[in-house]
């Protein structure tokens, strides 16, 4: 059987995507291994706030409600050949 028929390989789940490139062009990444939960951070930079307005839809006897929250996300990539820092993701590139 081929690797694509397994749900996991050595206990690591396999997730396929139609967006992945086929190996061909030199330098293209076509396989990644890692835990994406360890490769990204999500932070709330502004708490969730609510505001209401009974004037906005006064003629319809309704109240408008608005909620605002600001969040930032940082996703780390696989790096370059000059950046030899270890991380939670490794990639297989075509040569």
C-alpha cells in the first residue's frame, strides 16, 4: 500500500490537501511534517466590547448591537536555507 492510504504514519496523522504542490519545480515544498498547534500563536490584543444603539433602527422598533474584538495571529514558516533554527515544522523540498 502507499502512504496516502493510511490515516496515520508512525502515530502521526496524515492530512492531505488539494492545495499542496506536486514535486517538480526546484525548491517547491510538497510535504510538511509537524504539529501546527506548536507553530502558531493567537493573541487577543483588545478585549471583546459590545455597544448598542436604540436610535439606529428606531423606526422599526429594533436595537442595533455591535461587538468588536481585535486578535493577532503569528504563523511560523519552515525558514530558509540560511536560517537553521529548529522549529515544530520540517519540510521536504524538491531539488
